[in-house]
């Protein structure tokens, strides 16, 4: 499977899980995922017809579904990396978090439109985690041609809610991929936070992933 296809699958599944992973009292993270996987599929199917004519509305629908359940600030901080996160101002951190959210939602939306999936197979096998407040959930996304793409999600329990903080698909760590992109952009732009944030766009991300430029 090509690197870009791997990332497309990962973005697809990230959005699917993000939009459903809402912690409920007494439910495990896996049970929450089981109950919610069908919901975003319904949202996507109901709005995909407007993708060409009204793309912003399409992205807004996805964004509204994703916002409550993904820790964008936590993920964006990890993408920046400890050194750059500490060096950035609070305003720059917030601005990058907002920009990264837009990037992720749009990349996810485009991934959904370009990937033909058939079903999602939740795996019951437990996955080890490094921290007590985290859980790993494994899924196979089954394409219409029958191919299976394994994806492992890392969820973090924070203030009583499970939220996505990372995922790995076929060995490709999405968090590390974006972190490498940010680090390279900072080195190429003389550590200019404002310039890097201003130029961090969905189109740039998709283009670099497709061309295999992200290390």
C-alpha cells in the first residue's frame, strides 16, 4: 500500500473515531467506539453530495461532528514538539491549534471522498499502553475490493472523556508524520513560527503526503 493511501486510510479512520469517541459513564472506550462507528458514516453519506458545490459547508458539518471529541490542542502541541511548543507564545500555540484543526478536518473530508470503504471491523484484542489514562483501539477498515487496512488508535482519558490523540496505520504514525513536517518547516523557514503557521495548509499537507515528501 502506498504511503499516501496509508495516510488516506488513517485520516478516514481518525475522523470516524473522533466523531464518535464520546465517553459515557460505565462504558469502555471500545464500547463507545462500537456504538458510534455508524453515526459519522451517516453524517458523511447525508452531506457528501454538497462536497463539490458547497465544500465549506461540507467541512463545517464534519468539523461540528469532530470538535467535541478530539483533543486538537493536545495533538497540535505534540505536532509542534516540546522544544518548539515551549518557545512559541501562547497566541502562536492557539493559532497553530486552530490552523491544525482546519487542516485535519479538510484532509479527513478529502480522504473520505477519495476512499471506497465497505465496513469497519473492530478488533477485540487488547493493546498495551504506556500510560494508565490511555487506551489503544484496533480497527480494520475493509475496502470495497476486500483489502483490509489495520489501524490502531490511541485515546486519552481526560476529565472523564475519551479523546483521540494519535493513530498508527500499517506502521505509519500519523502524529510523528505531522511532527516531522512541522520540524522540517521550522528548519526551512529559520524558526519563524508565524511564517510556518501561515503556510500550514490542507493543500500543502495533502500534496506533500502524496509526493512522499514527509519523512
